[in-house]
């Protein structure tokens, strides 16, 4: 997929809206972005949680008070965005193809806005 964003709008306590070059608009709630971080540690945690629902969360996630928000974001070259979250997580780099792959609008099992 070669679609690229033409506009990004990050609302730190709500989510990231992406306007794609093909005209599609995608919205990613902050909690969903944090959960779906492409970092190695987050991928490993998702795999562990799928096989064992009693997986212990890392101290940074477990000790965070209140809902996770985005502290800031930066473009990584012309291929991705890195988001720093209020729980300290900042190692995930969301490439444009990865964002299209995890678009909650394409996944009927994605976390609804009311659940984040």
C-alpha cells in the first residue's frame, strides 16, 4: 500500500486523525494506538496477553494513573510518526503502511471509542 497522509491531527487526549491521499479518513483513539504500538516490547506483550489473559503488565503501564494520553509526536522521515505517551512509552514508530493495517475503521473487533 503506497497511500500517504496528506494531513495529521493529533488531539492528545482523544486520538489521531489521518487524512490519506486516497481520500480516506482514519481515526485512531489514543488508547488503541498505545495498545497497538509496533515496538518490540508491545508486540511481545500483545502475544503474551493473547495466550495468557493473566499476563502481568509492565510496571510503567500498571503504575500509570488515569487514561493514557499523547504527550507529543514527531515525524520520522517521510514514512512514519513516533508518539510519546503519558505512561512513558515512546519506542513505537507507526509507519504509514502499519497505520493503514491497524485502521480501527477496517476492523469490526477494534476497541470502540466508548471503551477507550
